């Protein structure tokens, strides 16, 4: 014996919506990450990369000299790829950002320099070497202003993502 059940159109729409719910939730997570990361960048710029330094290492802050690092923070937008959310990073292209974030303990090369001889007896273009190149041992402690700012905003980020998921589910 065959039993045929007709699903009412309203119930069929619910079933179809459940099928697309996973994708919509993933998109909501990506939106939440993007919103939260934008707020995190503002937080890092105002709380971790501002003020007149130098600051003690435990404060995880950098004082502003030129503002280049603070202005260089950029968002890499999160996006849905298949069944997961990819990306969502805060980046910078300033070369010295890694030294401040992770620290540096090694030797660096310091180039020598010359000075023009001044005075009546000097000839034009003649130089004398004042200091030869050398190697210096340096220790820059990790201040981690970006990582600290991200960690401080972790619960706020989770809250924004949760709000986006709830909006999507309840729409």
C-alpha cells in the first residue's frame, strides 16, 4: 500500500528555507566579521596606536611619530567559500609593523658614513670616512598593539556575529 502525503505550500516554503538557511547563516557570519573588524580597526587606532610615547611594553601601545602605521591598517573582508567563512583579517603594509607586533632580537647591519672635508685646504668632492660599517645587537620587545586590540574586542566581535545570525534567522 502506497501512502501519498501532500505538503501544503506554506510548509514547502519552510522546507525550502531550511535548505538555504545554512548559506544564509554563513553569509551572516561573514557580515558580522566585517562589521566587527571595522570596529576593531577603529579601536586599535584610537587605543593602541595613539598618544605621545614611549609607553611601557606591558601597555601594548605605540606612540605616534608619523601616523603611518595607524593609517595603514586595512580590512581584508570575510567571505563565504563553500561551507565555511574565509578571510576577515586586519592587515598593514608598513614594514616595521612586524617588529613592533612580534619583537626582534638579533643583529642588524649599520652602514658606515662619510663627511665632506670642510675648510680652505679641502678639494671639492673629497670625502673622508668617519665610521666604518658595523653590526649591532638589538632587542625590540614584542608590544603586539594589533593582537592586543583584537583580543580586547573578542567578546564584542562574537556579539556582533551573534546579532547578524539572529537577524538572518528571524527574518
